C-alpha cells in the first residue's frame, strides 16, 4: 500500500459521506417541501432524482476524463466546494425553480466524486486490499445516507419548533435551515483534499501512466462531444465515417421517439398539473423523459467519441463483463434510489412518526447497518476473489442483490414501526453487501488510466437508469394509487428479476474477460 493510503481513504470517505448527505437530505424533508411548494410525489421524484441525475451524469463524463489526466486531489477539492455552495442555495429557495437549480448545481459538483475518488484510492491500495477499501467507501456512503435523515429531520424539527408562532430569522423554514446546515462541512474538507498528496498513477500495479499533456482540453472535448449540436461539430472535426453519422442520427431519432411515447404513457397513467419553471410551464412527465433522453443521447455520443479518439479504451470497455457490471449496478441503483427517496415519507405516513423520530430512528439504524454490511462484504470479497478468481466476487454480489428484494416485501408489510425496524436489520445487512464485490469486478476489467472514464461511463448509465428513473417511477405509482407509498416502493423491487439474469451471465464470463484486458489493449495499440 502506498504511503498515506489510510489518510487518503479517510478523506475520500468523508467526501463520499457528504456527497450522499447533501444528495439524500431531500428525502426526509420532502413532506415539508411538498406542503410549502404545493407539489406532489412525482415532482419530488423529479427533484430527488431526475433534475439531479441529468447534470450529475453528463458532467461526470468530462470530469471523469479530467480525473484521468489531472490532479485528482485538486479536482475533488474544487468540486466539493462547488456542490456545498449549491446545497446552501436550497436554503434560500422559495419555489420549485430555485430548488431545481440547487439540485442541478449539486449534481454538477458531485459528478467528480466517484471517478476521481475511486481512481485515487486504486493508486493507493494494491489489488489484494481493494475489496476492503471499497467496503470502507461503501460504509461511508451508508453513513452519509443515514446522517441525511438524522440531520434533516432533527434540524428541521428543531428550527420549526424553536420559531413556532414567531418570526424566524430571514423568514427561513425548518427545511431551508437543514439545507444550510448540510452545506457547511464541505468547505473545510475541500481544503484538506487540496493539500492531499497525489500518487503516481498506475505505479502500484507497475503500469505507470505518463502525465497527460492536455487534460483540460481533452475534458472539454468530451463535454462538447456529448452535448446536443456540439456533438455533430466534434464528429465532423474528427472525420467520422458515414456509418458513424448514420448510427448517431438513427440513435437520436429512436431516443426522441421513445421519450415522447414514455411521456405520453406517464401522463395517461398518472396525470399531473404543469410545473411552473419561471420562464415556462411544463408537464413533469415531459421534463422527466426529456432528461432521461438527454442522458441516453450523451451515452451514445460518449461511446462514439471514445471509439474515434481512444481505440484502446474503446476496445477494453467493450468487454462483455464490464457491460454486464454496469447493467447490474444500474438496475440495483434503480431499486435503491426508488426506495431511499420515499422510505422516510413512508415511515412518517404509515406509522405516524414525526420527522425527528424518523430521522433519528431510521437514519441511525440505516447508517449503522450500512457500515456493517460493506465491512463484512469487503474482506469476504477479497477472500472470494482469491479462492474463486473472478466468479467468487460475482456470486457474493448475486447473493446480496438477489435476496434483498425478496426481503423487501416482508419489511414493507410490517404492522408497526418496531416491526419495520426489526425486519429492516436483516434486509439492510444483506442489501449493503453488493457494492464492494461488484465494483471490485468492474474496475479490474480496465487499465489504470481508464478507470476515471469507466467510472464516469458507469455513472451516466447508473444515474439515468437508477436515480433518474427509480424515484420518478415510485412517485408516479404513489400518485396514481392515491399515496400508497408501500405499494409503490415494492413495485420497483420487481427490477430484481432481470438483475439476477444479468449477474448469472456475468458469472459465466468474468474470469475470461478479466484475463483478456491487456490483450485487448495491446491489440488496439496500447503501449503496455
């Protein structure tokens, strides 16, 4: 392990914790926000998932490329400062538009956290210890999720109680105060990350990567390559063939047609009033699927851009096992984000708990269990990877991702809050074991210099499918069933059926594909 590895892991974990705290605090505050802004669960799903997801996904691409060529410590410091300020912006929001702008900013800032953070840790920890490192990071994510409920619920209740019947400072409501409080810790952490040592990329594996001579230009090129209209300018500049143009235009046509059809289907299933966005009014279903369509369009453009500019990366990232890993993580994220967005509201509505009670009870329980599961899974991942190379880690992920949705039907039918929490212990322990083994498999499918790009590609697909679709689907089903959150949450768990099939296919391929990484790269011209 490289010198300073544990300190680096501590800072990256603190960053991941704050990332999930700032991202998820909206869930515990949603009843208050819905009341004050007069919006429904579908609109909350848009704020929690879709608006955040688009900018998080799209900006993860250029920032992931920047993480592969520039100082990752400085990149993380800048981004955490940016998203902390964006979180604070929600504290002065008085309408949907400004709150959406805040979520947009948080999405852009957090877009670098996973590509740069994972890449940094992989250059501090050797392969045999990465399962443990990923487990610690997964535990930090779980703590962040739990603390978002604790901080949001307790802070909002305290503020509203403290100033009940009297004028609150600056007219702030409890949920606004909670956002402001959540924004504070990111700024000192940014200073510590800025001063963290940057390790030599790939040195720990003996595949030292030379410095990138133009990381910002390459990052900007990626951004231009994935955005509408500028993507065509980049295709022309790179001399794309007629076949590449045909694929791009046909893909664009298919995406637009599919999104229009899905927006109409959503409006027919769950009619919602128009959203006032300040400059225009728009159906939430139209906004939802326009965002998803832009994410899919960016993914199509990314694949074509990598093919034209980095043949070795394109060859390596076409690995079936890598594609299956991305698919599995995306489907699981659809379940996770769909449940996370509405479970606090489910507890308050079904068992008549206050926000403070929900925040303390559910937040602390989920945070504690979120630490235990990954910390058990991390060493087991490393052990399984040594005993059954490749396939052992996939089997552990299959257990966690296949059993937990079955347990969810038992959990969300609990007769009271005590029964819910008791059942949630087993459910959460199993559920939180999926990330270390799947991530360990995924990042072993590429070369060190490609990990930032791999992480950002995964983020795009996972975010659009998981964060962009999961909360929206749950919110839409809830609105259509007159607020039956339990039924809506359980509906998203049916995604586990295709997920299990994907993991079985991964187990059958992973060992051979991992062994062929260097061969693919060399055949495409990589000097390794």
